[in-house]
């Protein structure tokens, strides 16, 4: 769900005519580009919101990034052709639920088109109305501050307003509780990470 960088031709002039003579900058094909990111593991997040008519809208994203801690900003990309884009384009606030390693079925459901992704349950509404996924590792509620068209996608920037964390690893170690493990997507397969995978 990452957007392809926009690359323009290099500018250059000949010594006599002043017109550009440089060849266009080559770019990766979509297949080559996707091959790179198949080898790049990413956390799995469900982005959710309430549309203007009150209908819940949500989708799976692996493109969520931390932008800034002060102010607290994060961002994700969404294809302009996505069925969720019109609702995101209108959204004032939304939530991002960071899935735990047992929620691969939730990720798959929210990545499936043509179904009611909320019908099977497993989510709750905040007092402010936005949905969050039950049992998620953490969730963030945020205010949309910018939507930027980039290639065939939009980069959506969000200011974090509130959050909840299930069990932080440090707290789990002190209390003897089992820390939740994040769901990770790598090379078209779900994975879990934890103490067993530490180097």
C-alpha cells in the first residue's frame, strides 16, 4: 500500500540550443518495486472510522509510519482506487488498531473487498464513535491533518489524540504477564515476533 515515488526527468541543456537533451530517469517496474517491499516486514494495522452516515469503514494497512513524536504524528498510504478512500477523504478523525499476532484472520477480513468487514464483530466503538479492534496490541485515535496525492495513492497524515496500549513488554516482565506480540506481514505471509526472535 505504499505509493510509488514520483520521478521526473533530469533537466539538462545542450551547449548550443538550450533545450533538454537528457534521457528520462529510469524507474522500477511495478513488479520490481513490489519485490523490494515483499522482503520488508511491516506491522499490520486496521484503520477505521465512522462515515458521514454513521456507517463504520475500515481496512487493513501495512504502510503506517511514525512521523514525529512532538507533535505526535503518523501517516499511512491508501490507493485512490480503494473503496475506503471516499470515506477517508471526508474523515475528520479515525483510529488505527495495531494488531496482535493472533489476529491474522482480522487482518484478512479487513483486506477483503466486497464484504461487510464489521459484520463478524470483534470490535468496539469508542465514546467518540470510531471503531477499534478488540484485543489489538494498541490503538491510536487521531485527527486527519493532511491528505497528499502521491502517484496512484494518497498519503494521509494524522495527529494522535489518544491511545491505549494492551501490555507493554516492560510491564509484562515486571508483572509476570505474557506480553502481546505484534502481527507482522512479510513476503505475503503473517509472522509473529518476540523474545524467541531477538538477536
